[in-house]
C-alpha cells in the first residue's frame, strides 16, 4: 500500500462511497467488483497459458529444424 494512504484516508473514502451510493447499493457494488477482479485474473491466467503454449510449440519447431 502506498505511504500516502493511511487509515484516515481510507475511512474518509468509505464515508464518501457510502454517501454517494447508499447502503443498499454497496453489496451490489462489492459483488460486481469481486466478479470483475475474478474475470480479470482468469483472463490473465488464460493469456499466460496461451503464451506458454505458443513458446513451447515454437521451441519444439526450432528443435526439429536443428535436427534436420
């Protein structure tokens, strides 16, 4: 966490969010934020897996070409 964000700043931010969105919308916002983060992590993992697969295939092709 950055040094300029302390407990007072977090408290003030939470109060502002509560005033702007209201207590009824906070669970919805938390749920949608959690789903968005989960989707983002899944997308990163999938792209990382695809990249590793492509690198492995490329190295296999290079090894075959060297043997020929």
